[in-house]
C-alpha cells in the first residue's frame, strides 16, 4: 500500500475533492441518460495528477506567484533609482521686433545738477549750462534672441 504524506490540509482538501470527481460524474450519468443531450465529460486523476492540479490551480499559489512578480518589479525600480540620472534641455526664444518704449529723460537733469555743482567745464573751458529741454529717451526692454541650456 502506498502512503502519501500531506503537510498542508488545504491541499488535502483539494486532493479529496478531486478524488470524488469520478464518483459524482457516475452518479450524474444516470440523470443525463434520461434525456439530457449535454455531453458527459469524465475526468479521472491519479493521486499525483490531483496533487499537481491542486498545486497549479490553487488561488494562494497563484497570488504568491503574482506577489513574486510584483516584488521583482519593485526591486528593479529601486535598482534603477540607485543609478545616476542625467537630464538636459535646450531652448531658444526669438523676438522678431523688441518693443520700444518712449519715456521722458529724467536722468539728465540730475546728472547736469551734479556737474554744475562740481564746477565741471566743457571742452572749450566754459561752465556747463543746463539745457532747457531734455527730450525723450527711446528705450527697448527685452532682448531680440535668447538661448539657454541646462
């Protein structure tokens, strides 16, 4: 007589269930013969086949295999994060026409005041005189082209 040692009661339950499959299919054979046209499929398992089938199709085994795959992916991501990362970018901006703003000349009166107070003379040796009108300054804010790289 052959003895099989089962360590896991859950596997033993599956084994017992598959051992009973042929008996249940024979019991239903009489009902199907009475007029049911469905095909009768008979599955017979040896003890080893029943254990192999139970191990292969056990939900806990399938979940454990998925957990192993998930952990392998997490390990791969952690390893990838340990490597140095290189990032870079390039950019350029071209403004075809830079806006020009006309503003009153507010700098020259203060400059002339300092020059007159210090007694600075022009190229002919005459004392510098403050003009009556300083006019306007055309100022451009911004640049025509800009390039950057990181």
